[in-house]
C-alpha cells in the first residue's frame, strides 16, 4: 500500500509501472535463458512475455473507465475465466468445423472466415456468460469486459503458439522467444480490440436487461470476423524484418491500426454516453422541487412530516387517512353545569362536577360517586351515614 501511494504521489500510473517492471523481468529472464540454456526458465519467460502486454492493456482501460462501476474482481474474472472459456470453445469447434488445410498453419479464405466466425463467436459467448453475474450493461461496461476476455484469450493463445514454435524448431529457445516478442507487440491490435468492439455494441443494444441481436450487433459481428480473417490471411504477407531479426508483416500493421481506430471511436462514444446519462440524472434530481412546509414528499400529508391542509383533519399515526376534527361544533349540546356550582381548581376537567364531601364521611366512602362500599358489618353496628347533598 505504501509503495502504491508513493507511485501515485509521483504521478506514475499503475499500468505504466507494471509495463516497465514486466519488461525488466522479461529481458532479464530471456538473457538468462539464452546464456544458461536452463529449460526450467522457459515457462517463466514465455508466461511473462505473453501475459505482460494483455494485462497492461486491460489495466490501462480500467484506469480510464470513467463512470463504469466494474470492479477489479470482475475484470480479473473476465480475463482469466472468460479468456479460458473462449479458447476452450474455439479449440473444441475448430477441429470439428474446419476443413483440412494442405499445409500446417496455412488457411484458405473460407477457412480464415470460419476461424474468425468460431473464435469471435466463442469470445462473445464467454462475455455474455460472465455478464449474467453483473448488473452493469452500459456500452463502456461491454467494451471493458470484451477487452478483458479478448486479452485473456490472446495471452493463452500466444503461450500455446510459443510452445508450438519451440517444438517445430526442434527445441530452439530463441525461436520461441522471438515468437513471444512478436505476438506481444501485436497483442493490442487483435483479440482484445475485436471482442471489445463487439461487446460494446451488444451492451449498447440491450434493453430491459436482455441482450438482443439487432442490425448494429450483426454488423459489428461481421466487421470483427472479417478483420480476424484478413489478419490470418495476411499474417505472412508484406513482411519487413526489424532488429533483432523480428519479422513484422505490414498487412497486419494496417489491419491493427484500423481495428484500434474503431476501438478508440467506440470508447469515446461510450464515454460521452456515460457523461450524458450522468447529466440527465443530475437534471432529474434537480427538478424534484423543494418540499412543501418542510415535507420531503412535496407536501403529501400522508407521507411526510408536513402540516396537513386546512379542512383535512389530523393525520392518522399510521399515515393511512386523516382523522376527523374533534373541535367544538355548532350542534353540540353545552355541558350541563348548574350555575354557581363551578368546578374546584384542583378537580380534573373530565370528572363529573359534585360537591366536596363533608368532613364526617367515613373512610370507606367512594369519593368518585355516590356509591357506598359494602362490607360485612356486625348487626349491632349502626348503618353508615349518607353524605349530605
């Protein structure tokens, strides 16, 4: 926590600190692997190299999420579980649906389109499965979840390609490291971008908490499938070798720039939609009006603490209905109090008026009425005297 606070004080974002730290670890591990030829270092170097850029990409997006309420736990679950679900689904369907290719690693146009259809369909299916566990359904939420699932897919797929390259090269570690570096450089332009675009449009078209297949969703799906297919077809076209001997296909760079441009446009559209939604909420809250007579329910006498309107009686304690007024009425008969027989000052107001008892009243006399307490007496005792009236 202290280290995080110090980096925040210096203005270093977490994604940049992670990128620099990961680059240092990958460089040091690769040098040790090439020098010592220790095969135990190979999984460490490959995992760092293939997961570094996808993780940093997702961290960058999450730190710029604006008004999205997605938690780091949701993003981590999307990256790991969503990426694994997408890769497993594609690995299951591709052998069943793809026609056999004449050479390993080469696809026909139909095969490339089918691969794009399967992999993009598997990834968006993983997004929708994970989205059932969250209430966030805005366009920005879809972009973040889609990018996390796509980058998890890319990290796991690149790790598999590095291992395949190691086997195909006869155990040449340098070839596997070059494959890792190449796919790491291209990671921000492929799976995370494509799935983020499609998931953002899918979430934007959702209504009432339910996803819909609309024209916009269909168009976005066709767009990312074509990008994916062209990516696979142009993987070996227009290649330029850069130091230290890394082949960079120019066709891939052009497709990556196109996909990233659309991704940024969708991101900005989602940000503006969030800000507009926030302004509407603030405007609706401001139009609620001040309560009447201090009543937070705008003067409703049945729901708040405001005074009831004249003629409506007293509010029932349960708030259901006003009680009738109990004030004096023109038709109520006057109290029958004899003239000159006023109530004593210490007499209760609701007690019937009567004269004070005489001093010789026995203690068993009932002072609240003219009743006399009956108790067993001896026959020789005289009857009690009646109070004078």
